[in-house]
């Protein structure tokens, strides 16, 4: 009886240390295994790091949605309009038109991008108290910054509060469901769709939109590319960056050194890549080496965290002066030959501006867990720069609170993740779309 009681106590006490990591591993396993025998995770024992690059860059690794059960899951999470989401469009004229438009919209002069990002950060951070230590979730704090930034990029004018609330509500709902921390709420997302459709009808968009799209499709395109992906990814990137600064305050001594801050951003994105798994569907055989060939129709899952840690000495050590480049297993924005992130030039410039605007006002401190997927949204203490010392007691409380929140959050992820995988497989949004497209052509 005593042994059983001791084991039960040990099980409960150690939950915060192993359950969250187990759930993250399970999510990666689901992404890789949901396609059954048709899925292949790289790198692996047969395909090394160079093979990873070779396959990822191969012209036949060009399928994006059609033919992958995993696509049903992403389409479910990205609704409405996943069929117009740039990252999930199949190769062809429509994708080229959409990608060309995105590049044109994001083609901003460097100085303008820095100024705009700093202004947006200043407005949002200016709403916080300037005295006393504040407890925040960094992802929540950063979303309004990037909602304002990308609204002005698309619309060419400052973001009204109504639009900012719609964009933040949409982005938060998307990423919360992606993390399996909450169910999706299509009514929240459709309110933004309606706003964008009306703006397009009224001629409020300052850029030319992709040719051949209806008003609704154009709204879906803007929502998916800028007000889902851009806002979510940049909010998460800044959360990682500010958490790194919070845990390694020595970097603040060189915050005015552009080259150092660029290295700081690169190292942050190496340790905490924004993608866990990126998948492609092969349209033809891909020879890897003399022994290995990947068949056509294979769903290849590229494991970013594994690739980013391979080939480095002491890969889990944070080193902002670590020399990084694309040939050193560092691809935070994807492969140049296979749909790289269209914001790969813009993102580091704007991140640097927002970082400096933040630390000009506050010193971040955190004792919360820092995982790649940040399901905790980055708990952080913001201390005014005029205040000396570390808030040690508050950090101890944060550590305890975060660890036990992780237990309930992990259980939530297990339950909701299981439900959403089942629901996505039931709805088969992607498979039904391509079947209906074939039927339309046949008719």
C-alpha cells in the first residue's frame, strides 16, 4: 500500500516535467503518421542532412495539398478559405499569381519597414503601465503589433481599432486551435472575412490583387497570407525572441549592434523554428542517392527542429554569435528552391525594430518553460527600464504556476487534439475539394 501511494505521489509530482514534452512528441508523431504508409519523415537513417536539402529543393517535391491526409487537418485548422491559402495552393498559374502579388505587397524599403514596425510597437506598448512589474503573455502582447503592421502594409493607412480586434481575434483563434489548446470558432474568423470583402468592394486595398479571383477568394487570400500566417508567425517569432532575451539578459548590452542582433534572431529561429513539420507531396520519383529513391505520391515531412540541431556542436546551447548560413543546416524561412517564406527579407528587419522598441521601455524576465510550440503563449514579466534588480519572488511564482498550467494544458491538448484530428478526417475538406474540382472539369 505504501509503495503504491509513493508511486502515485511521484507520478503526480513529476507530471509537469514529462507530460508537456510527451504531448509535443505526440503531436509531431501525429503529423508524421497521419498519412499512414504514405508518409516519410526527413532526415532519417536513410536520408541524411544533405539528402534532406536535396529532396526539399527537388522540383518534384512540389505538391502541397492534394493527396495528403495531413492536408485535411491543416485545411480544417485554416478554414475559412484554405483552398486560397498561399502555402496550400497547388503549383500552377493561380499559385504563381498569388505568390507574385504577395512579393509585391511585401516589397517595402528597409527604412520604411523599420519605422512602421517601431511605430506599431510603440502604439501597442504605450497602452501598458510605465510603472511597476507587469505579467503578460508575450504572444498576446505581440499580436496587436503585427495586426497593425500588416493592416497598414495591405491597406496603406493606420489600422482602426475595429479592424485590429477582428484581425487579432482571427489570428488568435487560428493559432489556439493549431496548438490544440482550444476549438476553432468559425464565426470569429468569418467576421474578418466579411470585413475584407467589404473593403475590397469599396476599393480600399492599395495593391493590385491576384488576377482571376472573386471578391470572396481575394478576401480569403488576404486573410490567409497576411492576417493568419503573417500575424501568427511574427507574433510567435517575437515571443521566442523576447523569451530568449528574458532568459539571457547579457544580450541587452549589445542591442544597438545590428550585426549582433541579426545573429541573435538567427540563433533564436534555429533553436525555436516556427515550423515543426513542413510537408510536400512528390509529383515524381526523387533519387536521393544510389540506394534510395522516394516514390511519386509520397508525403514527405521535413522535420525542422531535427534539421536545425543536426551538425552543430552543442546544438541546444544558445549562442547568438554562432556562425549560421543556409549551408549550415539553418533554414528558418524554408528552402530557396521550394516556396521560401515571402517575408524572409522583411521579417528580421521588423523583428529587430520591435525588439528595440520593447527593451527601450521594459526589461523582460521569465522563468516559464520555453518550448518551440509555446502553448503557454510566453509568460513574461515586464519591468520598466528605470527599475533595478530582478523580480525574484515573482519569477519563482511564475515558474510554479507555469509548470502546473502545463499539466492541465497538456491534457486539454490531448483531448481537443484527438477530437480535431477525428473531425478533420471526417470532414475531409481537402479531399472533397479536389474531388469536386475533378467532377466540375468532367462536367
